[in-house]
C-alpha cells in the first residue's frame, strides 16, 4: 500500500493544478472548492472510489488511480455547481456515470493524449461491475459526438439545451 500511495501522491502533486484547470476549462465554470481532501484506500479494502467523501481505491497502476481520481473529481465538480447539476443527468444514474466518464476521457486526452485516455478507459471497462459498461460506453460515444469541447464548453452546450 505504501508503495502504491507514494506513486499516486507523486502523480497527484505533479498534475493536480492541471487536472483542476482542465476540468474547469472544459466545463466552463470556476472550481469553487478551496481544499480537496483525498482519502486513499489500499486495493485490499473493498471500498469503491467515490466523490463524497473523495475516496480513491488505489490500484497497482498509479495512472489508473489518477484516472479514478479525475472521474470522481468530475462527479464532484458537476454536483457542487448547482447550475450544472440541475441541467445534467442527476435523475439517471447510468447517464450520470457515463457523463462523468466522458468528461474524464476529455480531461485525460488533453493531459496525457488520446492513446493513454483510451487505454485507461479500456482498463476501467474490464473491472467495473457497478454498471453496464457496454451501455455506458455507448453513452460516452454519444456524448463525444454531441459535445465537441474544442468548440464550446460543456456548460454552454447544456445551457443552450443541446
């Protein structure tokens, strides 16, 4: 656990500002939290990662742990921004998860490149058991077609009812 934790902490330290700025820029809203406390858990503890409180179940691959962190930060960002939360998919759990997944892939693509984002997403599809990953992946592809975040922010798309 200590070894996994050190690798994860090193990545978080290196990329934290860039991750938060990228999420904020893609969404089109400011990050409102001043301090974000992360509770990392060893793989042996069967607790899933979650956004409230921000729990990350560490994986052997520190980049996959970072992927999980970004995914939970995307959930957190959406839920803490009332305007965004109200117009997102709060009533549909699968769509909400897929929406966070879509945003996670967009963030990772901009920081680590498209290939690494795809590799990490494929890894998640292998281990997630809490939702239908085939259906979720289909929704992620729909979101990627619908929301070109190179043209407009996510908030602009959602505000405009697209």
